[in-house]
């Protein structure tokens, strides 16, 4: 297995979680968000993702593969998500 590199992204207030994931993956790969090859809709239902972390006081995590990376989203009890991208490129 090759080297991995972890990067973290905390969404800005009001930013859709799906948009945050796209930004986090692009940054992890040193790519421009609009020019990256990966499209989130190929792997994830964006409406479901955006709705999943909307409940406050709900501690949860979600993990999925995206663009040669493992994406982990963890929300604390206040509902604020942190996105970790473990790049395998």
C-alpha cells in the first residue's frame, strides 16, 4: 500500500456539507475545486449527505471512499462536522 496523507477541513457556517466535502477532497489533492476530475454525485447522494448532519446535538460519523481517498466526517455533540481526507494518491 502506498503513502497516505491526511488533511482536515472544517466547513464554514452555512456551507452545505456536500460542498465542504468537494472542497476538502480538492484541497487534499492540491487541486482547484472547479477543475478537479472527481464529481461527488458519482459516489454520494448529495441531498442525503446534506440532510444527514443537520440535526443538532447528534454525535455521529460517516466514512466513504472518494477519488482515491477515504473521507471521514465526524460531528461533535454541537453538530459541527470536521472532514478528514486520507489521500491514497
